[in-house]
C-alpha cells in the first residue's frame, strides 16, 4: 500500500496517541518528518524525538508531553494536502490562537514556524497548524 500523504499520517498518529494517552508514538522516518519533529520539540509540544534504526527506512520515535494529564498538543491539523496545496505569502501567514499556537511552513530555506518565517520575510507552503 502506497501512502499518498505521509505527513498527514504522522500527524494522525500523533493525534491518536495523544487521545489514547500514550507516552510515545512511532512513525516511519523521512527528512521532512524529522524536521517537523524538530520544530515540535523546539516549541515544547513534544518531550523528545529519536531516530531508531530498524534495518529498513528507520523509525522516528516521538515522546509525547502531557500537562496535568492532558496532552500538550490540543490540536494538530494538516493544512496543505497533496490534492490541494496551500501557499501563503509572508504577510498572509496566519496567527494561530493569537500567537499561542504555531503554523508550520515549508519555505525555500527549510521548515520553520510562522514566527520564524515572518522574521525571515519568507512565505511558502503551509503544512500544518499546532496548538
């Protein structure tokens, strides 16, 4: 079975693990997913991420973060899909929950948060929003 949207699959796995109260979740690894995990880690949405070797593609293991027994990630939504790409200019970057959440943007200089992209004056593909 080929996967048409690996990023959406990763986000769904994280959402499901959060609602099930799991401490960690494993996703097949790719450069993009590792970068996505790095952004989630830097912005304190997850506790830790590791790339494990499984003889094949490798596995990205994310350790989820909870606060008062509730998952830190309240919402994780895919914006741009392979069927309908969503591109935004720098000045049109959304503010998620008035700056409390973050948008993940794929810019020519790599993945960054909406805040970083605004500072760097870059637009790009709006991959996902988290809060």
